[in-house]
C-alpha cells in the first residue's frame, strides 16, 4: 500500500518537473517559490492520504473457508462443521444453504453464529462463523461438497472437505482394533428369535475412564419397523461398571431396556439409536453418574448406535388338531365356564385365561368348536401387563358370551392350544378339557293357571241391562296413540343405545372398525404437522400408522407387523388396481424412509395429501 502511494507521488514529482520554468517569468519568482515550499507539499500530502485510502480499500479482502473438527470418525460420532468468513472490512453474511448429506445427519439445520474482531499491528480483521453439528451415519470415504454463501451481496464458495467414517471395532493396517472413547450400543439378548418372541434389547453406553457422563437424553421417536415395542421399567439410577470390550477397558452403563416382538420372519434391522449426552472431564468422583448437573468443562454431544441385524425365524407349524393362537413364551392356559346348567336364552360366559411371560399383548383369541345350538355375542378381551424387570409378564383373558337357543344336553369339546416355548425352542401344547352343558326350557309365563287360585268364582244371576251410548272409540283418540307409541319408542331407542354401548365395550372388532376413521384422520393430521416442521421421518411414520392402521382396524387384522404386501392381499377385490398400486408405493416409501433421508417439505406434504385421498377411497370401500 505504501509502495503504491510512493509510486504515485513519484509520478507527480516527475510530472511537476516537466512544467515550464515560471521562475523566469517577470514577477512570478516569489509566488512560485512559495508554491513550491507550501502548496505543493500540502497538495502532495492530501493526495497521498487519498491514494492510501484507495489502496487500503483495494487491499481489503474477503475469504470464506469450511473446516471439520475431525476428519476421521467412527460410525455414530458427532463433529462440528464450521464455515468462517474473514475480512478486513465490514461483513454482511447469511448462513449457507446446506445440502442434504447421505452420510451425515444434521442435529439441526439452524447453525450457531459467532463473530470476532482482532487487531494485529494496527490491521483490523473481522470474522463471522456458522457452526453445524452433524452425526456420521454411513461408513466409507465421503466428501462434503463446496458450500455457497452470500457475503456482502456476493456469492462465494468454500472448499470441499473429505471425511472418513469407519466401523467401530474395525482393524487398522497395524492390526489394532479401532474404538472410540465413548459410544452407545444396542444389545439384544437374542439374535435369532421366532416371530412373536420377546427380545430384550438394552441401550448400553461405553466410555473411557477419563470421561464423566453427567446426563443423557434418548432421542424421540425410535421405533423399529416390523416390531411391537414395549418400554420396560426405567432404571432409577444407571450404574457404571468396569468391563473389557474387544480387548479394551471401558466403563459400561445400561441406560434403557425395551421388549421387542418381531412380527415378520426374515432379516430385520434395529435402526440406530440416538442419544444426547452431556460429558465433562473426569473428577475425583468414583461414580460417573453421581453428579448429574455439574457444569465444569462440560459439553453436549450426540452419539448414534450402529444398526443391529436380527435373523427372525418363522414359528414352527402346529399339529392339525391344535388351535394356533400365536403365543410365544413360558405360559399357562386354562378354560372355565360361568355355569354348566342354564335355561334357553340365558347368557353363559366361556372364559379362557392365558398368563405368564411372553407376548401377552399379541396373543389371538382361540376359536373353539361351539355347538350350533348356541349363539355367541360380544367376545371380550382383557389384558393386565407388568413391565418389571427384563420381561413382559401378565395375564390375558378372553370371554365369550354364549346364548343357548334350544334345550338339551350339550358338550363343548376339549381343545389343544399351541404355543412356542423359547427356552425349549419347540412347540408345546396345553389341552383344555371338555365342558358339559345342560340347557332347560324356559318356564312358561302362564304356569300355575291350571291349578286354581283357591278363590271360588260364582256366576252372576239376574237380568243384565245394557246401556249404549254414543262414545268415540279410544283407539281413535290422538292421545291414545301418543301414550301408546311414546313409551314403546323410548324403549326401542334405549335398547338400541344400550346394545351399541355394550357392543362397543365388549366387541373389540366392532370398536376397532367404529374408531378406525377417526384414528386415521388423527394420524394424518399429525403427519401434516410433522411435515410442516420439517420432521420428515415422523411425518411418514404417521402416514403409515394412518393408512395401515385403518386397513387393519376395518379388516380386523393384527395391529402391527404386517407388511404392505400382507395388507394389500387382505383388501377386498372391489379395490381397484390403481389404488392398490398407489398404496403399495406410498407404504413402501414410509417403510424405506427409516433407512434414507426424507425429501423436502413440499414432497412430504404432497405425500400427506395423497394419503388423504387414498383414505377417502378406502373409506368408500371398507366402511
């Protein structure tokens, strides 16, 4: 900058030497000498400052750069991506438009912004930073592409960044097992369950001795596809213990427990489990969870477990004479009846009780061979679950109401109920004994009329005189019909309301069909709200709940675990092929969105609108 000014001044002095020799003109010698001593000096000083300002403005530069806090990561690790703008002048910059990254997940697309001013040797430098926190979700060598950022109304680009993501436990070129200093893992108790078997799955945190974990928060919305999930009793205070993991010493703490029940056979995957941690440097405390709210040297970080694959086996086939109720566990079964003697039209309760540890919520009602002289009404299911310890335990009771239509001696035959015992890894059978029933005719309402009442009836003797008056018959009066019809109509309405209430309370199939439409609309409304907030995965999960749940409720199918092909195969034939194809595409998209990033907000809202249209078509066919 100083060289530029000196060059300009030198040029000016060279130019001044070319002026005519005004000192030779008469009367100008004194004035020109003053100009040389005074005016020229001030003129050159002012001009030098002007040129210096121009040179300073010319020398003012703006630079943008991008950097990552780590270039080698483990799967599930988090890192900071920082975009920095530096300038010797003022800075007006907007956050960059961040692209969708297949290998990384944003914890938030709203960055944290920082600014800084530094003065070195009189030179002022300003900088603005935008920082994002990302989590690695795919192994391999990846590149974060150049990012566009608007600085002082001028678009500029950052340089690309290379990042390598390796699997936890991978072996490097020196033969050493590579493990991070802190990570979370999903640990299922069984890797090859059968359909319906309870799989105890623990969320376990591993960390080195120098790390202290002060708090943790599980990510919301974790739901494995094709699994029924039950939350087990929360641990009051996670306790850490020392352990050896793949040849390295760690501290280990079990944070959460879930009971998972696979509903399909084949290769199923437990998706990565997100966990937000607050950690700090290790203090003298022995319990790493002892002080949950310390602030010294603490920082927040998100970790992600690796996905876990399970090989789910189909349930073994049952004997031909056995009833399959899709029960898995260590169970006890029995059948009882409320009465063995009844009259025609009297209600009899046939009760089946199943209790123990296993998939109690998913057990189906056994279909018994009931004599054809009995009508069955309003079957009822009652479940009582306990989520203590490491298993789901409880009792499920099925009650069937039988109404005999004819008198006689009847027998409800013995039946064999089948269930799978995971301890013995084979099918077991429980025989419920036969039940004899005696049905008598209903007593006549006129009983006792043949035997006299004991009152002697005497004939009336004498002349009867009849008087005939001109009276209007009672049945022609309006008040007669009002008083006659109104009580009957009230009784009919009350009977109808009561029968609907009883059926709604006791008939689970009727209740599911009655509530199917409202539930589906509520799920689609949730999907629209999630989509508007940019939560694409939750939106697609709600779409799947709305459409798949509506079909399952209307057709009395299992509430969870059916694939799109299973649901479509159960639809009646009157559902046209175009609707079936649209349903298949949308449900497959809902399923695959758990393994791929969702689309834009506009695409998600478009899929929600398509789900609304499909639901209206289904209501026309299934309602």
